[in-house]
C-alpha cells in the first residue's frame, strides 16, 4: 500500500531522530575511549563543502560526523581541524 505524504514525512522525521540519537550515543562512547569531539558553528552549504573537502584531503585516521559535530580518533588531527575551522 502506498504511503501518504504525511506518513512519508513522519517516517522521515522518525528516521532522522533515530539517527541523531544513535550518533549521540556513538559519539559519547568514542569520546569516553579517547576520541576528540569538535562542534562547528553554523555555516553556509559552500563553507560546509570546504570543510568536507579539507577533511577528505587531510584526515587519515578514523572520524565520524553528523551535521556540525565531528569526532576524531587521532587527537592531533582533531587539533589541526580545530585550528583550521574554529579560528
């Protein structure tokens, strides 16, 4: 049976909320095990693309991101990220 637009919107919102909760739990576990969390300020789409491109070129170890929240396994890479994008 085909879903109504309202049902699709509700399903999408529920999935986004579940993904946010999962990421928050995962982030807490990572930080407890030594990863570094960095939260960026709101930015334009273009600036976000610059951040993503920089990370792709410069970060070699594991990381996770969702929106403006980033967690890095390597503290040095997290520091370079902070220096580049928080200053």
